[in-house]
C-alpha cells in the first residue's frame, strides 16, 4: 500500500512521462478505442477504488469517474513523488446549440471556464488556458474551441425542465455562472477547467497539458450521447497519441480528416443488436396475427354469445403487442438509422418502415372492427347494424394507431436537430402521419 497515495494506491512503475487521462466515459468503449488505435498489450495493469491504469512502454492510460471529485485526488497523487511531462485529457462533451458544432466533431479545448464547479476562482482568472507546444498542436489540424466545466451534469443547461430550473434558482452560484459564461463557450463538460487549474497548481513549470474532446450530443439532446460517444472517444484517443508522438500502427488510407467515416466495431455491434431487436418484435407480431387467424370466428354472423365474447377478448388482448410492434417500427427504425449513419454516413434510405406503418394502420383498424362488433353484439345483439359497428371499429383502430404513432414520430424527430433522421430519411413516415419536419432550434 502507498500511504501517500491512499486513493489511487499506484506505484511509480505504472506511471509514464506521457499520460492520457479519460474521465467518466464507458470503459468498454475506451478499451475498444484503445485496441483499435493501439493494438498492443499493456505491460502492467493496476486498479484501485475508482481508478484504473494501463501501462505501455510509450505511455500510461488512466481511467476514472466524472468530475472534480475524481480528478482532484488523481492529479494530486500523480504529482506525489513523480514528474510527468505531458498529460492529455480525452473524452466527450455536449455542444452548445448555435456554435457550429455537430455530434462527432473532435477539437482541441484551448481554454475553459468554471461554471457550477467545486473550484471557485476570481473571474479575472478565467478562462483557464491549456499549456502545450504550439508546433505540436498545429500538426494535429484540429479546430480549437472553449468549454464550460461544471460538476452538475444536468444543471448547466439553458431551457431546462422543472427540476433543473429549481436547482438553478436555488443555487445562486450556478445561476450566476450560467448567465456569465454560457455565451462565451462552445461546449459543456465536467473536467477540462479543473484539469487545467490543478495541472497548473500541482505540476511543475515543465508540464504540458491539454484536453482533446469531441461532441457526443447537443446539450439539449442528451440521448444522442450513447450513439456518438464511442466514435468520438476513438478519434480523441487517436489525436492524443499523435500529439504525444506515440508509435502506433499506420492508419488506413481512408481514415483522414477530423470526422472520419470509419466506424469502430462497437458501433457495428450496436447496429446489429438494434436490427435483431427490431425484427424480433416484428416477427412476434406476425405470430400474434397467426394466433388471431386460428382463434377468431370470421363468420361474424351473430354466432353464439361464447364465440362472440371470445372474439372480443382475444382481439383486445392481441391489440397490445400489435401496438407495441407498431411503435417499435418507428423507434427501432430511429435507432437503426442513427447507428447506421455513424457507420455509413448518408448512404441509407428508409423503404421498409413506411410500408410496415401502413400495414399496422390497416391491421389496427381491422382489429378494432372485430373488437367493437363483438362487444356490441354480445351486449346488444341485433340492435346495431353490422356495417355500422364494423365501420365504427375500423375508424377507432385507425385513429388510435395514427395518434400514438404520430406522437412517437414527432418526439423522435424533435430529438434530432441535425436532421440526420428527421430530414429526407424519415420523409415517407412523416407524410403517413402528417408530421412536418421540426424546425431546428437556434
């Protein structure tokens, strides 16, 4: 045990003069990025509490949790009896709308503000700058941006929900920081500001440090994060290794530029899982329809009460999985599209989902025709003409499916401010459900 390093318990043999630090990201995605960009086995591994270290001959990779609470003990103990020379922080961030950043963009974070942070400094001390050789940074060819660092994942946002609005009103420091710094930065994240401050405070004058991060989502669309975090993390790690001049395997010829179209295996896995789930649900609906076909009395000629009630109960119960299938036809298509976009870019067209949407409308109408007809003829046999109950049920079924599906497609399109889904790709679905393309927020 290292009593001088009670939080990390790491020996100097695990440390390097060059280190890459990753805070708060998924470890599986980090390791996927590492194996893709640096396919070599580590020489040593150390794990203690919420800190992990992978030692290679050229550098050390460090992972820990989110925010100042993890970063402060890590950096304090790194500089305890050891002198690193170059530190690069990598990870994801949320892009502030209107700054010209799209999910997937990776950039150098040249400076950082502190907003809603555990570290409180005089306003004159902000923004906090990075410190790294200008020639080395120029060779990367990445755009340079600024960030707001906060210890409140959901708290630092414009136009929040009721819970976040209450937090912003009661936390006076957060409210003031939001007003002061929102218009000065390009992105929001949780570590760059503390990282720059603590490196400058604890490290020696020869220490070079910088953050390379990428936008995994817009700040008002956190659901995008899980789609883009893997590719962003890989690109950030690639840039960090280049900056540290680590000897890596040659990059594929097509993998150039700031937003490469190459996709890590993790995204292919996500796409495969979404496709499997999509078709599992659709095939389950086919099984439900087959069950209905073998259990309904299609004569509809005012049969016995028992048969009439059976038609009603079976159809009503079966309507639930059919509704689920109809909704997941839209939801699954959305996730498949977003995963596919990361891998293939614009080379995709939605053909099947609109056809299934029309089929679900028709099936829902027919089922409710049976439901309403059976219900009426069980309780009031012969009181309502057959065509009236069948037509009424048909209209009810169409309306229920239309309203539910229209709500879902609107919510999905509203998530997508960059129109990767809500533009040309979903045009047929939006036409079916009379749902115009949402206007992009400014």
